């Protein structure tokens, strides 16, 4: 009997600084059409895996590595307050299982 492949998004397991530096790098440069390991050449393989997983968890890239509109909106924000508001929306959506639990 063949096993079904199930992809489960899990919360990111990396430091915020590492994740923020990746996002900031895209804000300062050009957002590639596809985000994969090739856009993170200075990062260790494990860190690349965690970064890609975090981007998927937050809905910033799709399963193919294509940046979503949320990602484009997040890095296009010139105003720090707007960027914070966008992050708040993304985090609350991604961690809705915590926010809706009544903690």
C-alpha cells in the first residue's frame, strides 16, 4: 500500500535575526521570481531549509518558491509602522491556532 505524502506547515525554527536579515536583504535588493537555496549562497544548508520553511509557514512563498503578494507587500513598505502592521497581520494569520485558542 502506497503512503500518502502529507505536507504540514510547522512554525519556524530559527532565530528572528536570521529571518529578518533575509527579508531585509530582499527589501534592499531585488526580489527574485523564485526563492530557493540559490538565493541564499552564504547560508548553511540547514539554515536554508529553515528559512524556506519559515517563508512557507508565513505564506510569503508558495510551495514552488514563488513570492506571494503578502511578501511583495511586506518588502515594499517604506514606512516602519506600515511594515509592523503588515507583520502583525501575517503573524496573527499564521499563528491563528494560538490566537484563537484563548491563550
